[in-house]
């Protein structure tokens, strides 16, 4: 009998369930990468919309009335351009925060495939409309604010839906590690968005938005044709979400060596009935741990999104790089975020302490932010190292809370098998965090004219508050490790 080729052996070694799980992981990764890819261009284009025109060679036939602002894009050619950028960011983020609280409830009641596809197509439209303002010569602040607000609303379709889909397919075992790797889509999207926008920012900044808009619209079409919402839809085995129906620690993971794409559940656990009634908003808030992690994410996301929207401009202003170089350098923050998210998932899986892992990383992040502001621009090697460290420590807790923690709480044993709560719980946690995401860039726009030092003091204070909000959960986890009590969820 002839032996099979090694590649075929590898393919056939995985079950049908495993291949479906792998495909869902890849598809949802691509989907949310495109969401973040379409959000990033604004931070790259800011340094092009307002720059020091005295250093730019102007055309000979151009009649210049103001040597400092002739090359800027109105209305961002004013002295208060930083505040205007803050308003522009806030239009997106406030709409995103408000819409997120409703998006989860819609996600529980509508087919995820249609919901995600529609959201990505509309997001592509509004992202492209912002860029078309360049070709249509639009100089109205209201136009750009309206497009940003509408884009913020439709982008809320993404996160609750993809987390719910992944939660439907993957069980408790190694959830932190799986979602730590999977959540790198946020950083990958930011990196790709920065690089794509950087290609066009100096020549035709409108394409910095139009190209990402086309990409996310194409992924919406991909979603419509290939997304499978639940294992039951293709006769695959549902995952095991709990070690036991009655007893399970709050954010503790299975100690078994469950394979990442294992399709079989334990025979010792009886299947629970899947209720069809979606959970209410107040009911989701009563799940132990939801409020604490939501408030912690508010401050953690405040820090992360301030970097997302303002880091390229900070690098350009402080280190005096041109817009493309500043955008490229800012991607190192997201590279560090990928590593931080994976490490946070691994550590929390091993220790069983989601809250303690988040708190420890936030505590270290505070002095690291201070150091970055003080010495981060002392040479290129120092800048690269500090950006990687800050990215890992800032985005690690943010990634863990929005993925593994949200999935843990959305499949809490107190829900008695209700599989339709995951999207609502995810939306509450991320919606609360999005309030911080809206406040952070706005505060940065207001504070930055007084000096970048004050912006970093604000970020450090936010990190400290995020730690304090997890103190009750950390205390319970530490007591559990010391053997005083059985560690309970929340």
C-alpha cells in the first residue's frame, strides 16, 4: 500500500469540525482586520491636513497670502486645528459608543451573516466618502463630521458579531490563547491601514480612505458568501463552554489539554438546553464581573485609542518626521500590541486570573508611558524599543478584556445555556470601553496645545484608574490562589 503524501496526511488528520473552526477563525480575523484598517487612515492623514507650509516648496503660479498655512486643507488650516481634529475623532467615537449599546441587541436578534455583511458594505461607503472630499474639493467641517459619525454607527456591527461568532464555535479550553492570537486582527488592521494610507498621504490623501473603503466592502461580500454562524448550521459539534453546569470559577480556564480546534465535548457534561430568548440589557449587567471589566475597559481603551488617533501626529511634532515616516513608525505600537495580546491570553490561561493579568500589565504600563514621553525620542533605537513595550502593555489588557473575558462572561453558567447573550454582553463591555475611546482623543485634542507632557499625565492617570476598578476581582483571585476560598465568578 502506497503511503500518502505528507501534506495530505496533515489535511486528513484534522476532522471536519476542525476545518470549519479554523475557517471561522480566519474569516472573522479578516473581517475585523478590515474594520480597523478602515479606521486608521484619519490618524495618518492628520499630519497632511495641517503641516508647516513654510518648509514646503510652493508652485510658482500660486498666489500665497499666508506662508504658514497655504498648503493646509481647509478647514484644518486654522490655529485651533488640534481641537478640530479632536472634534472629528469624537464624531466617530461618540457615535460608535452610543451605537454599540444597541448593536449587541440587534446582533442577538438578526442573522450575523447579514448583519456583518451590511455593516462592512456601509462602512466601506462612508470611509470612501471621506476620501472623496479631496476630489470633490469639500472644505466643510460638517461634511467630514457627518461622514465620521455615520461610519462610527455602522462600524458597531463588527465587534459584537465577530466575538459572538467565535464564541459560538470555540469552547472554554485555551480560550485566552486562541483569542489572544485572534485579537491581533486589531493591530494587524492598524498596521495595514497605516501602511496603505502612508502610500497616498503625501500625493493624494483621498486615496488613503478610498482604498481601505474598497477593501472592507470586499470583505463584506466575502462574509455574505462564506460565514457560518453556528456549528449546528453545518452539523458540527457544539463546543463545551463550561467545566460544570453548576460550578466554575469566574475567569478560570479548563486545565485539560484540549486541542485548539478540538470538535468533541466531554461526555461527562450533559448538554444544556439552548434558550431562544435574547437576554435583556439589565440582565446582562447582572452577570458577575460585567460592570467591573466594562469600567476597566473604559480607561484602558481611552489610552489605546488616544495612541491610535494621535501617535503619528505626536511623532511628527516631537521627533520631526514627515507624515509617511511618522505613520510607518507608529505601526510599531501595534506590533507590540500583537505580542501583548498573545502574552495576556497565555498568562491568564495558565494562571486562571484574567483580572490579575490585566491589572499587572496596567501597573507596568503607567511608568512605561512616563518613560516613553521623557526618553522615547532619544534616537531611533530607543523610539522603537519604547513603542514596542508601550504597545504590548497598553493593548494587552484591552485585547484580553474585549475577547476572552467577554466570551467568558457571555457564556457564564448563570445564563443556564442561553447562547444568545454573548453579543449583548460583548456590546456592553465594548460600548462602555468606547466611551473612553471617545473621551481620550477629545481630551488629547484639548490638552495637547498646553504641551504633550500633560497628555501623557492624563494617560497615566487613566491606567491607574483602570487598575483600581479591577481591585475587587483581583482580591478574589488572589484569595483563591492562596486557598482561602473557592474562586467564584465575579
